[in-house]
C-alpha cells in the first residue's frame, strides 16, 4: 500500500488560515511536546503534540512555533540545534539551518535564543494566544515573560493586555478534514480493518488476550503503522464488559466472546475500530441475540450520519433499537416509550454513540455549536465513530444466561455532501460473515 503524507504546503496554508482569524497585533505560541521519562534514564516513545504537528508536520520535541501575522517574518520556529554527539546517541536533528527551507517558515532560532527573541516577538502585541495548561514549564515561562514585559516600560516593553486560548480556533479547523487527511485516515482504517481480520483468523479457545493484541500490532507495523493510536483493548468473556479494559492478560475460554477495540496511528492520524466475535468461531444463541441488537442499533445510527443530522439523533436511533431489543428478550420490562423516556438502557449501554476522530482518537471539536445553544450539525469533512454496545456483567439482575456478555461494534465514518462514507467496512461485522471468516481460517 503506497504511503500517504501531507505536503509542506498544506501546513503553510493551515498557518495562513489560523493567522487570518486573529485580531490585529496578535501573537500565537504553540509548544511542541516533550520527551517523557518511562523509568530511570529511558523515555517513552515520543509522540508530538497534535496542535503543533497540525501546523508544522515537525516531529521533534522541545520546539516552539510563533505566529505573528503583522510581522514581516510572520512564522518563527525555535528548535534544538544540531549536535553531533547528541545525534550519535539519540538520533538526527533537523537543526535551525535546515528548518526554514524544510518547514517553510520565515525564521528559525535555537532554543538557547528563545529568551531574547521571544521577548521581542511578544513585545508590543495586544493579544497573546496560547494553549494554557498543556505544558507546565511553558505555562510558567509564558507567565514570567509577561511579567518581565510589564516590568520594563522604561525599556520600551509592553506586555499583551489579553491572553486567549488558541485551541478554540484550531479545534474548529481540525474538525473538518482536508483531502490529504482523509487519504491518510482511509489508509489507517484499512490497515486497522486488516488487523481485526487477522485477530479473528488467529483466535482459538485458550489463546491469551495479549497474544491477539500481538497479532494486531504485528499487522499494524508490517504495513507501515508502527504504533497503535491508543492502548488496545482485548477483553474476553467478562473482561469485555469493562469499557476501557487494557490489561489484556487472561486466557479466553471456549464459548466466550472477545471484544477488540484497536486502531493504528498512521502519519499522526488515528483509526478506531471495535469488533466482537466468539473465540471458537460460533456465536451461541444468547450471544447472537444480543449481538444482532447491537448491529441493528449501529445500522440505525449510521442512517442518521449525514449532513444536517447530529450525534443526538444518531444516539436516539441506536437507543430505540437497543431498548426494543432488550425488551423483546425480557431483559427489560415495561412499556417501550416509558423505557426510552427513562433511559432504561443506561445500565447496559452507558456510553455515547461515538466521537470525533482525527489526530487524536477522541479528537477535538465541540459537540455543540460555538454558541453553545444547539447540537452541532454534521457537515461534509467531519470524521467520527459510531459505536453502540451492550454490556451485561454478573452484577446485573437478569437471567444468568446473559451474564458476562459484552458487545461493541465500532466503525469510522466520514461525512460527505450526500451522506457518509464508511472507512472501516473491510472488517466483517455480520454474524454469518464473521463465522465464515473464522471457519475459512481454521480450514486453511
């Protein structure tokens, strides 16, 4: 599968679009992520800050992007300097000299120059836009910088009179994916779908959850997606009823369902798929009955995924199907309308129907309009998940034949002008299709 990427010109355009929204005399500071210690002198694998990456495509720690639309040099980058010894031990650095051409910024400086240069860039501006609370050391630095400017009027220094959070503007931009982002996300979805198929094919009674996790991660990596987008969930039997179960340590018994929630990260963008299947390849009657309810609930929700609709409408469509299904099986008792009105499904489906998807697996973007008064309508270019479920652990006061059955079905969807496109359709979810895939793998 050919690799996809975002051209540098697109990062330039994003910066231009952001600056075009700023009031006069504004300055924006966007820090990069820092390396985090795992233990002693080893670090976690580095993952760039999503906001910084969205505007630069630059994947090194300890950097700062400064945007000043009114300046002759509107885009400035601070980054690590070239260091031969450090690069021998820790890997290559872009360096200041190459940064201007490679990233198409107007100016670049080393981090050693940040005190003097940043003071000059911020001095005299009226509004400072910055993502408060993300990085404690940068929060302190910015606060001290403003304090210094306020204390230097005799030197001609003037601190910004207003601090504003830049994330509101960036979240709106990130909510709508461009053609390059959609191409990456489609490929990430395909790789992740293949990994879920592999897990179904490799499953057998007695396999450990971590062994299926390994199969999934192997499929990611061998196809160019080195990392999962989040901690993979592989829960067999009762573990499938724990929404964010990540221990992945138990053997999966014959007759149990296994719920796998896993997606790769590709070029910074996440996929997020959940499938539930019987580890022995055949659904029991009880498993099939509950599974079909969840599947029909997802189809009902997907029918509402189109321009002009919203998450509430999709959620209500799924809730109606789940409530009716649980009522028909005797797990709920009462009148359907009353059960729906009283959220009787909540003990069995306790989460929402989905979320935005992008650079973060739970991506940014308000679920209400920016005025906060109405739910946001779906529009072309938005990418989201649809993920109904039913979870019945042994604490529920129902017939024990339903106990320890956890089911979730999750797909990735992009809103189009006329409806939606399913990105994760390559992994089966109908009962017959799952059983046939697993039977074929056993035969092979």
